[in-house]
């Protein structure tokens, strides 16, 4: 008797992968994450404290002898919010600009001036009212030489 040769089995047709619908597609999941991140970044920037320019416009005589300015901005609890020093070889320009990150409100300022030929620094105290404007211009006069 002749043995029958095994017949090659025909492979079963592969099942079709399930159809992708919008619910099974990975894009909506990614878009949701991207939207949440974008909303978080927008909220972070919307609540950010804006950068402002504090411009001291120097008026009067005697500013040519000033060699250093030390600005301190204090909040209502007298914590230093901003401190910056500037040094001048030949005296300051007519406008000295400081970049400060301040929210709206009232702040106290201390401006220490080192005048050439004096050991002690002069202190100019002021009150700074910050509104919506990005630039705050403060006219400033040098205290008299009699001090």
C-alpha cells in the first residue's frame, strides 16, 4: 500500500486587525495631553509678574560726583524684592533704568548714593506706586550738599 503523502496544510487566513476608530486611535489621547500642557503654560504665563522698567530721571546739579547707586525695593513687610547696584566712573547718565519684576501695588524704595569725596552714603527714601504701566518714571533730585 502506498502511503499517502501528507498534504500541505493551507494556512488559515490571518484575521484582519480590528478597524481603527477615533476611539481606539492614539491621537486623541495625545491631543488631550498636549491641550492640558498648553493650558498649564498659558495659565503660568498669565499669572506671571510682568517685567517693568523703573526709570530714575536725574534732575538738578551734583549728579556728576555720584559714583555708585544701590537700589533696594521693599514690599509692605520690608522684605527686599529687588536689589541692584550700579557703578559710574564719570557720574550717572541723565536717566538710570532698572528692570524689576513687580506686581501692581505700593512699594518702598531706598536709593543709596555714594558721592565722590564722602565716606557715608546718602539715602533717598521713596514710595513707589506700581500700576498697569510697564515703565515707571521717577524724577529724582540730589539732596543738598549741607547734609
